[in-house]
DNA sequence: TCTTGCACCTCTAGTCGCTAGAGGATGTAG
DNA sequence: CTACATCCTCTAGCGACTAGAGGTGCAAGA
C-alpha cells in the first residue's frame, strides 16, 4: 500500500492540511504512521475516512454526529437505527432552516424592492429594521 | 425620560443581558449613563437601537454590516445606496443558502428513505456518506 | 555539493457571536 | 434587617476551524 503525505491527502480528499491535523487532534482520524523525518504518512483507508468526514460536514452534520456515524461504519454488523436517527434529525433541522430562510428572503425582498434609492430617511431597508412591526412575518 | 435597568432593557428588546453588555463592549451600543451604584441606566433611544440590532441579527446580518446600517440610520440625509447594497448582498447569500439546503434536503431524504432499518453494512445513510459518487447533487 | 524553496512539523492564539461562571456589590420587598 | 434577585467586572469556553511563528525535511536545479 502506497503511503501519501498530508498535502497529497488534502488534495485527494478536499480537506485542508490544518483541518486534517485538527481532526487527528480531536480524535476523528487515527494518528497515522510517520516517515523517518517525522512526517505523517497516510494510507488509502485514511483517505476514505477523510472523504466520509468531508462529505458529512458538507451535509451539515456536527463533529459529534460524525463521530457516531464513523463508529457505526467501523462496526457494520450493528443495527443502523442510530445512523437513521442522526440523518432524520439532520433532515428536520434542514427543513426548519429552509423555512426560516424563506421567510427571511421574503422580508429582505420587501426591503430591497421598497428602497427608492433616495436618502436614508426614506429608505425602506433602514425603516423595516428599525420597526419590527412592518415585517410580514412575525415569527422571529 | 425614564431610565431603565439592563434587565428591563433585555426584557423589552428581547436581547439577553450579557449580550447587551457584549454589544456595548464591541461598540455597537453607546455606553449608557450609570446609577449611583454604578448600574447601567438605559434610555428609550437605546432600546430602539437594541431592537434594531436584534432584528438585523435575526435577519442574519453580521455585526460589521449592522455597524454600517446603524451609522446610516444615524445620518439619515445620506444616500441609502449602502444600505441597499448590504441588504441585497444578504439577499443573495440567503438565496444561495436556500438552494444549497434544498440540495442537502434531497440528499438526506434519499438517505433516510433508502435505510431499510437493517444492519449498518446495508445502510444507505452510511453508504452514501462513504461514497460521494452516489449523491444526486455533485455541487458540493 | 550547495542552495533554493516548498512542504512539513509543533504550538499558540485568533475568528464570530455570543454564553457561562466566579466572586462580589447593589437594590428592593417583607 | 435579612433575604434574594439583580447588577457589576472579569475570564474562559463554545464549535470548527484558520492564521501565524519559528523551526525541520526533502527534492530538484546550478
């Protein structure tokens, strides 16, 4: 098996070099073997793990959730209810976030459209911010 | 004008007490006058400013953007192009974030639906995370 | 062989927007 | 007068990195 440097691992996984070292520090990634000159030498399995982590981070999973997902991956004979629960919880979060962002979008659009590009004292943007009652959405 | 305590200001503005002190520390809020016993005494104008800040934070504006928006509000005779630009930039951010979250939602739904509640080695959640090529959306 | 220059090493501190807690002073109600 | 809530300042912590200092390793060209 070919070992690769941390820089190469970064290139291939899409995770930055300091972030890889950070993941090692918090125990997401095992400590790799070292070259004679004390440089980290990664194996293909580390690369897989890194890619898994990157993908999960992109999906917005927190490090603690990823820790659980990784330990599930390491024990493939367990029931996958935990993985399912984690993904479902994340899905609910994402759905909520989308709803809230849609409301914000509507409010921002109202602000921007209402701006007549005149002076600040007639500006809808400032006005809406100053007076919450003008919001169409009062959920926040 | 009636002065109020920081706790009352927190209650009326919806901004927590330590957060109000924090805003003062970073210069978003002026230093209020003090009572004999060195306790902060806020005026109605401070309350307006706090509400403005809270509302802007809820809309996701960063503190630096709010600093600019506040200085615009303080100088109402200026043209409002800056406020407009800030709001527009925020709108673009929100739209991008919504798009990206929609893609994540689709991917998470696929993961959750595919999970047959069996063992981890057949779990779609883990599988998709491990193999990025299975994603329907390759933007990330 | 030497040197250039990049990639690597460890360690600490900074980012953002708060939040938590220690340890003490003040204000108010009974 | 005594509780007790609220206030004060100060420092440290959160998550997930990112930046920088100060030093070592290594491969390639002159």
